[in-house]
């Protein structure tokens, strides 16, 4: 029997059974998989649904700030949800006081979604520049009450007079039911009236929203797990 010396054919890229999904295979071949960030990776391992809750908060911010010229995210962490806001605004920058998280953000940055990310401590001073939208999700509850006015004064110092500021945080009422991991570092959770009163020091108009899981609403605040304050017309 003759020996077959024919070189075997090069295997082609695997094909999906439905052609519209082939771009998924080709994208991975071209640029690899997208990666979760430090915090998002841990959430996906420990409590996957929490990623949905977090991304829903970013979706709310994105729609409230849609069309803004330049938005600043304060306390971005791993910035896993930041792209959702980036989709709706013309430019975006993000900052966090922890250099380890900023290094992670930069390591995962891709050209299509590139944005400035830098380390800054808001208790030390304002962020240079001017923004027409500034938001901080899950940040204020980590700021000691004695420092909250310094933090917010510095946070909104970079906001234009007609800009919008958004603060989101777990409600004080929710902490009874929060997991130990969720409560860690929470030294300043507030009820909705307290957060509104605080924000009225910086804005002429403050609009309040409640949130349960991924649903944003205007319902009964003592039953809300999360509260959002939107400030307009800076004082």
C-alpha cells in the first residue's frame, strides 16, 4: 500500500451553525476575549446577579447624562460599567483614589473604548478641568461623615454651572439585609431624605430616585435598597 505524503490541509476557523454568530469567533481570533475587571471578576464568582445591579446603575447615569460634552466618573473602581456611560456622552474621564484599580483599568483598555483614567484623592482637592456631568456610584458611603462635605465640595468644584451631578449609594435601610462583603467599608450610608438634604447644599434642584435590584423607580424610599440623587443648577 503506497504511503500518502500529502500535507494535511490547514484547519479553517471553526464555523458557527448560524452564520450571524461567526463574527464572535472571528473577533476572539483577532483580538482575544474581553476581560472582567478586578471587582467585576470577584462579583461574577461570588454573586453574579450583582453585576446586573451595578450595570443598571450605570445605565441610569448614561441616560441622565446623554449628550454631555465631557463627563467625569469619580471612584470608578475597575470601571467595568463605564463604557455604558461612554456610549451616550461625547467624552469621558474616570478617576479613583486607588492606583491598583486604575492600573487594572489601563491594562484592560482597548482602542475602541479608550478614555483617560487617573488616580486622584478627592479629599485632597478638586479634579482639574471642567465637566458638564459628574457622577459617583457606590463611593459616598465609604467617606466618613466628617469628610463628606470636603469630598462633595471638591467633587462638584469641577462641574460647570449648568452641569449635572449624580450620587448613588446603598440606602441606610438596606444595611440590615446586606451581606458582610457588601457592608464592608460602608461608614456613611444614608436614607433618601438625608442624601437629598446633603445634595441641596450644592444644587438648586435635586431629584431623587429609588432602586431595588436593577429597577429604578420613584417609589417608597424606606423599602429601597439603593438611592440616587441627581442635582442640577449648581450653587
